[in-house]
C-alpha cells in the first residue's frame, strides 16, 4: 500500500509528493521519501492523503429529499454552507461523512476543488491511479474518544484536537491551550518526534511518540473517503471503491485476523478431509480390482498377465465351454429356443442360417408392431434383434 500526501503548495499540480510504502498488512514501513508524480513507486493500492491545513469542517443537517442524487446534494450543500465559507462554494470540493443520512447532523469536509483535482490528475497522468482520498485528521464519532496530536517543528508546533465536536488546529503554546480549554476526560495525546520533548514539558506528562508515516497510516484506516461527487462521478465507481475498502478490511484488518485464521483452518481441514476420502475410495476400488484379478488367476492359472479381468474371464469361460461341450447363450440351440418363445404364433421362417454367433431367419413376414414385440421379448432374454428387409438378425447381447 502506497500512502501519498499532497504538499500545501499553490498553483496547479504540486511539484513533489510525500510518500510511504507500507507492507500489505500495514506493519512494516518499507520505504518513504518525496518525489514527483512520475517517480513515485508503483503500487496496486494508492491512498492519497489531504493535509489538515487544506481542509475545513462543517456540521450540517440535510433536509428530506436532498440525497436523491449527486447534483441535488451538491446544490443543497452550496446553500447550507454559503454563509460559513470564505470562498465561493462553487470553487470548493465537498465530501460527506461515511453513512451520512438526511435529518441528522453530519460532518462535511471542504477543500479547494482545483487544488485537489490537479493533484489527482497529475498522479493519474503518471500512471498512478488513486483508490482512496483520506483526510489527515477526522472528527471522532459521537461516542468516540478525543485525541490531541502535537505536530510540526519546535519553533512552529501546532496541536490538532479531534473529537465528536470536530477538528481544531491551534498553536501549541499557552494561548492555544487556553483557547482549547479543558480537554474531555480520557483524551489521549501523541506527538511527533521533533516536538515530543516540547509536548511533555508543556503538558506535564509523558507523551507517546508517533512518526508522521505512522500517523498517516492511522488516517488511511479511517472510513472517510473524500473522492465524492466529481471525483467519483458514477455510482459504479463509488460501489467499486466501497467493495475494495471492504475487501481490504477483511484481508488486512486486525479485528478480522481471527476470522481469517479460522477460514484458513477450515479450508485446510476440508482439503485434508477430501484427500483422506479420496485415498480411502482409491483404496477400496483398488481392493476390488485386486479381488477380481485374484478370482481370474485362481480360476484360470494359465492367465499370467491381467489386462482387463472381466473381458479375459469371459473369454476363458467361453473357451472352457467350447472345450467341454457346454452351451452358451451365443450358441444355436439357446438362441433358437429364445426365438421360438418370442415369435408370434404361426410365424415360421423359410430359411435359417447361423454363423459367427448370429442367427439369420428369412420369410417371417413380421409387421412393425410384431417386430417391436419380438425385439422386446428377445431383449428380456439377453438377445438383440433387428430387421433388414425380409431378414431377421438375432445375436446375444455383448453386455450379457
């Protein structure tokens, strides 16, 4: 996963982007740096980060019917935020919080539309397709904890406070802390390495260190996606991004780790069971084949090589019957007996010929219905019959 941050520069496309290349599970930072769009590392998943200084946050309540379409939402936001913005609403890009609905207060993020669109277009022109756009800091859910981040340099440190009331950015000094007032109980504090000592001295407590790359990784885990409206022009694109986000969460999310291990164990157990069942079936089939081969070799010791036991058994039995004068179903007498029991009364052939296990009869004069009856009767006795003109051909069925 490649995290790319947009620098706060004026003009069209930014000259260079900050980037951090993380392993797929988000545990290892493989490399980081700054580079122009064309020189950024390639990745299947590129998450674009918008700095906090480029965003403003607004709390609004959408009226009924305003979520009927993107254009409708956009026009409603222009009217609701017009008196709260310093810039023309048409020049700004808006993004609604995840799961936004009408009739309830929601957060709306706003930033310069041209600046953000130019950054995205520059990346896509360089062959780096952005999958998500995330803000550096986001408001916490209604029941979520508040956080205080100390970032920047010692001579220009700022504190960013996130909570259910929004995102506040203040100078990290006595004036800024006085404006912030008393923080809610349970507020956690984090500081970048450059300002960690300053944070501990001002706050009077030990402050854990978080590196900028790790902080951006935390931001990428947020459900927020600023790619809305003209940056996600079709519902299909939004659905694809949502599906991709769900897939990433299932594949990499820590809370799904136990489920992933369980699914892996289940798949391995199924594979092991299938292999055991297949081995058992192969063993049973092989045992049956061995039993058939043993019957053949024990009954006819002269057979030394077994290729097809049933066929060889039939040949040996036929040869034994011929040698001992035994009668088989393919001989003349049994075949003639079966035919006499199947022919209609009064039907007598004018000529009979038997050769090669096939009986040929002429002069029966069978009607089609009578032929069908004869064929059915002979079939039940293990013989097949067919008519060729005035000739009736009868022979023993090979399967019998």
